[in-house]
C-alpha cells in the first residue's frame, strides 16, 4: 500500500507538465525581456537584417542606370587622360 502513496494520479502529472509547457505568461515575459535587451544593446534580429529593399520604380531604375553610365564614362575619360599624360612624360 505504501507504493500507491508515492504514485501520483496521471491526470495530475499530465496537468502539471501541460501547464509547464504551455505557460504563455512566462513566454511573453521572456519575449519582452529579449526585445528590451536587444533594443538596449542595438542588436538586430535575423528578420530585421534580412529585410529586402522596396522594389524600385521604373523612374528610379532609369535614373540609377543613367548615373551608373555617367560614372563609367567619367572613369573611362579619366583613364584616357592619364594614359596620354603617361605617354608624354
């Protein structure tokens, strides 16, 4: 009979483990604490780091392309000037 005193009712064991695994208050408190620590130390979460830029409008694409072409043209012109100076000296 002493053995039965040590054994718990299975419903009590189930209730206790279920409450431990499904304690939403503790989960929320941990999430709030993590957000606070991340904000305090300026830590980026993986989702914030992987945010994709917004898609460019056609007008922005054209202006970027024009700016890149102008930069490359200026670079090529400077190279030509430097090559001419190098041949003269």
